[in-house]
C-alpha cells in the first residue's frame, strides 16, 4: 500500500507474520473431510476439474449471459491463487482449467490440498487454516472440533459474510452468526451424506452454535492499514474484486494507491505527539514509570523510532547548575543529554499542574523539576534538533516528553478523500478518528445554521440571546450559556463566532418559523412526517401522536392560538407607540409549568415573569385594586378621602410609578417589586392618588413593568378568536399541525438530523433541543466530512451508501502486473447551494477573526504570510472533550490561487478514552486550549507541504490578498457594517465598525436580507 506519490509505502497487509504454515500431516482429518464436503467431494478422484460441475455451471452462465458460477474444484481454486487473476470470463475459466490440469500433473493430491489450506483468505490479518483457527476460535488448528472445522471449511470462499467480529452493529453481528450457523449446518449435512460422520455426531453438531472466540493474531501496524482493510472487506469492494477475479486478497499480489499524503500524515502525527504529552502533564503531573510500561511499543533508539514517537532511555545522572541543570540518559549502549531547552516544555506543563497557568518556568524552577527524577528512571525522549556549535563527538541533545494517558485523533479530508489519519498517540490498536464516538460540543452549531439558511433565515437575522425555556412534548428545556451574553439579540454570524448557546437553541426551536404553509408541507414530507399515500387519517393521527409524541389537545391548540394572537398584536403595539413591549412580547409564554425551575433559578432568570397565565391573574388583581381605590375615593370625595387614607393605601400597595413628574408618567403594578425592570421606580402614595396628581386607568397600567393592560386584553381576545378557528379543523390535518409548536419543532429537529446525514454524519443522531450543544456522539471523521460538505457544497462517497467506512481513501488498485483493476472516480453530488456555503464560510471565518478560534488567527502561514482559515471550537459538557474542526483553502489546480473548494478540512479532538473530565483545580482544557494547537500545527504542515506549494502561485500570494476566491456567487454578497457586540447590521454605518459578508443588499439605507427556501439536495428516493 502506497501514499499518494505512488512510491512511498505505507505498509504491507499480509507479510509473513500473518501466515502460519501448516503441513498436510498436521491438518486435522475432521477439517479435510469438512473441506471436501463443502468444496469438492470428488477431489481425490478427478484429474483437476469436475466435468459435471462445469456443465452445470456452463448452463447457468449461458442463461445469465455472463459468468455467474464457476464450478471450480479445489485444484482450480489453488491455481487461481497461484497464477495471475483475471476478470470473470469464459476465457479466464479455460485458462484456469489448463492451469489446474498442470498442477495435477506436477503435484500430488495431498500437496495441492496443503497449498490450498495455507492460501485461503481469513481476514485482513492473514490467511490459512492456522490463522483461521486462531482468529475465529483462539486455538491451534490441530485442536479444532467438528463444528469449528465445518464452519471454517464452509466459509473459505467468503469469510467476511459470516464474520461477526468485523460487523459494526449488534444487528449485523447477529445476522453474521445466523449465516455462520446455516453454513455450518450445510457442511455438517454434506459430511453425513458422504459418510464422514454418523447420525449421532451429525445431530449433536447441528444442535451447537458456532463457538466464536476472537483470538489475537498480531497487533495492527497502523490505523490507515486497518481502515483500508475494513474497506476492502466491505460489500462494495468485495463485489469489485470478485468482478475482477480476485477472491483471495491475501494471495492476489494486488497493490493499493491511496490519497494519503506522507507530509500531512507526519504533521498530524507530530501534532499529537507534541501536544498530548504537554496537556497530559498539565492535568496529571509528570508520570513516573509510564514509559517503561510502553517500552514494547516505543522505539528502542532514535534510529529505530517511527516518526515523532519517543523512545525509552534511563536516567544516568542529574546535574544542576546556573542554567537550570541537565539530565544524562542512556539507551542501547549510547547516551545523550537533556538540557534546559530540552525539558523546558515538560517543566512548564508540570509547573502549571502544580501552581496554575500564570507561573513562568525559569532556571530557578528547573532545580525543583529535576528533583522528581532519579538515576535508573525510565523516561521518554525524542531526538532534538542539534545546535549549530555542537561538537561532532558530543552526546546528542534530546527532548524530554512523556507517554500520555490523554488521547486524541486527527483526520484531514480534501475533495472528500482522506489525506491523513492519526488515530492516537501510538496510532495503533484503536482508530480514534473513526471508532471513537465523542461528544464534540459546539461543533454541531453550524449544522443548525446551515439548516436555518436553507429554510429562509439569513445570517444577519437577529436571534434572541437571553435565558428562556423551551417546551417540547410536555418537557421543558433550559439551555445554559457557558459565558454571560453581552447582548439580548445577536446575528447568526456572531452567534457562531461567539458560540452563543442561547441564541442557537432559540434558532433551532424556531427553525421553521420563516416558512409558509406550502414550504412547510414540503419539508414535512422530506422528513417523513407527512401523511403517506393510502394512509387513513386515524392511522396518521396515531403515528404522529403515539410514535412521535405530538399530542394535539386543548392545551396545544390554546398555545397555537396564543402564538398567533401575539403575532397579530405586533402592529397594534407599534401603532400605539409602545414598541418597548415588543421584546417582552417575544418572551411571553402561554402558561408554562413552574415545576421545571430549580429552587432559586426563576428569581435569577426572571423567566417566570413571562407566564401569560400569571400575568393575567396579576392584571385581574390590579383591576380589582383600582376599582376599590376609586370606590373609596368616590364614597368619601377628595376632601374627606384622607379619612380612608389607610384603606386607599392598602389598595395601592403594589403600584409604582416611574421616577419623574407629570400625568404621562408610566404606572406599573407588581406584586413582587423585584420583577420590575431595572429602572428607577417609586411606590405610589395615597396622597398622589387622592390629589389627582396620578390618574389610575386600569387599561394603561403596566403589569410587572413589561406589559400594558389593554394589550393583554387584546392578546386574550385574539387568542379566543384564533382558538375557535383551530377548533374547526381536524387536529392532525396539515392546516392545524402547521400551527402546533410541538409539530413545528419536531419537523425542525428531524430536518437538522436529515441534513446532518446528507452532509456526512452516518451515526444516527437524536433530534433533541440540545442538539447544537453536542449531546450526540460522532467520530471526528464524520465531523470533517460534514464541514467539508458545508464549505464546498458537495458530498463525496463510494457507491450509493453514505457510510463513514466508505469514505474515499483508495485511489487505485493494481494487479501484480501493475495493471489497474479499479480506479476511484469522484462523482460529487450537491447537498447545499453555493449561497449557503458562502454564508457558512463567513460564519466559520468570523470564529477565527473575532470568536472562539481567534487564538489561531494568522497562525497558519505560507512563507510567513497568514492565510484565511475557517473553523469551530467544541467543548463537551464537563470538559470531557476538546475539539476543533476547521478548513484551510487549497490552491486551485488551474489558477494557482486559494480556493475553499480545493481546501483541506481538518478535524481534531483531545480527550481521555474513559471520558473523564479534563479539569483540575487550576484550569480546564476546552476547545481553543486543547484541540486548536494540534489543528494549527497540522494546518501549517499542510500549507507548507511540497504538494501544496507546487500548486500555488507564490507571486500572487506575495502581492495580492490571500482571500480565497471561491464561488462566483460570493460577488453578490455585501460587506455589511455591523455592531461590534451583536453583529447586527448597523442603522448608521460607521467606518470604524467591523464588516462581515452578508447575503443581501441595502435599499434606501436599510439592510434587506435575501431569503431562500432550498431544502437539502440529494435526498434519498
């Protein structure tokens, strides 16, 4: 297997360590009998081919018009394994017959059988009976029993079909076991027919299941080999190879060319092996003895070390001096020195673990650090770059490192193909890039933004960014911000840049709110929630209610009516000059259940002050108090009313006025004065009321200082009218469901999950309101594919199945003569429009410019020139994962200029395998502090690789802006001046304001956003 240069080998699948030869006299008789029963009952009688089987196969092939049956004997199959394979054809079968005849003339039957038994493919680990016995049953071939022998003999032509160890899901594993049992039973039945076993042994063997027990053959060489092995064992490639006459990969002599670039792969591995030890020491301190535990994997010396992998040395001396001191180490008869510069990074990490991140590691701290080492300690070191004035015979300078428990992974994708994959610090055993499903936190937010942009939202639309509750199917969700929002509203672009939890969850909840009825119906059909052809109304109602949990009862109808009434009230509020009520109107809920709130939480967030039911109750109480105060005033008259001053004062107990004088001053009613907005207010006194200085009109009084009473009456009246309209419609008809919040939310959640699948996330995602905060666990390969699709608007796959396992990595397969038998041809399909790709790119660019990724702003450089980057940080709950998925543009192959469509998407995560938090008393590792440095190192490795630089016009880079010239539609976007906190378009543009790309234009000095309805392309039939 080779890197993308076609010359440098990555590794070899099936070398001698994967094959354990067995001689004929060592083959158990039970296996020989089983093999004859399964494959060739007349083997010891024919001369290399079976005429009856050939005739039978010939008739089947003529009927099919192509070769569908082989009629092959064991001798023919042995010949096929020894000689060059060809595509299935009548000519190839004739050659096979001749080759079998020649084998029979030269070798005896036992020798041919011995050849065959040592050649058949088992798995990516190797071939032959000994490997099969050890792999499937963890035992020697000589110890196989009847059931085990029958299974192996029955699966020699296609073991992957029956192999539960390579299946990915529980259902697939169970299916493989069932098929294995059926194949075993077939061989057992044949053995009875041929007289190899008696009925008693037959019945006992039929009654037993195949006793699988996976045995270890050898450790895997690296994760790329493992990934490609899995691809070759997939149904897709098995079909391709069988069509080319390759039935046994192990003996085929094929060679494989991949898309993996050696320089990028080494940069990814180096980033892991540089940063994981540092982060691990910051969290755990410098480990003692861990290098010794792993000395069987680590290199034995600098010359025998793979890549940036450390090797083990022993401390032979510790010397302190004014320059901090040195460690003397030795290995394999050689020795070296670790100076202050060589252990400074580990010392800084150790000091941070002890004292916190503000302390600087200097020469004074070095003596304390060196005290943790003792002569004889095993330490992990790597070769350091030699200093210019180092004497030729001087001991080599080394760099101290450690073997981390903390793990991580890196994957790089370009044009849908894997360019690099590093599955962990050792890059063996377990591929964390594909097999480790991690919660990637805010990495999921752009998926919500992409969905919103498809559903008529604009990247500069205002999103509500304050604490609020979201009710869905009888439960309440209260998202928590990881930082205090600086504005009550924020644009989608800045919500992504600043990683705003509250705004993004609000957007997801309201995802379908821009759609009209026709568009909503189309979306409902796309996500499988519309009424199917031939589905009766009662069946549909049952499906939506019982399967999907949308109950359309009185409460749901009243809430829908209430939301419609709120929308109707907007124009009246504006006309009445009470626009400051509009923001509060958005927060108004129809009778939320207070049980959701934790003790004290409601007081902190003021959310329950927006309960329409409670506000109505307060309004009724206010009206009663106003009536009572006026009654007392009328009964006594202004002159004698002071006699009832105390009673009037009791009626006015919860009334407040805004600070100021005059009849137009705002009067508020609040049972709890803490509910009033943070503006100066004074309690109303009986004297002010009696003297007429303040006029109490119930309809003009503001409840809790937020809602004027007459508008509450209007909303109540509109709600009753809208409710009557909804009652006239069958509750599960589209016209009604369109207005039901639970159903709208469900459609939105389903759509985001559907879009995510189309973009490249093959893991089944739970459609929950916390989706943008990353509760779903996926691999970073899936995240990389999704981000590349969002930025390039295209999706690449092998075949028709969207499966991460089939992510393109193999470019060509050549036979032993060097002739191509398969070649990858990219057939990308569009999944987003170019407009949306540009908008998502702008959001991810702003993350790097002024958001959570700004630590890496200008950190990726070509010959010292910073290039634009795009990305998103992710931090899982409790700091269990740190992730970053980002993109660097690549050179256009024709023009040599940067282009995001030719770019490289890099996904990185850092975390413990057991998901424990990456947090200490001093600090925690989050997206920007954990994964981002690894991402930056890998990105710099890409842009400074030979493959990248030779396609780039460096003169253009030196004299022109390195902005990526991607998508012609980008020219239709405007440079929009936005407010620096909210990112919303500025009403009065100012030259000092930040500017972002916006899809729209200014008309009459006002920003007019473009809205398009373009749900995901490439949906399945």
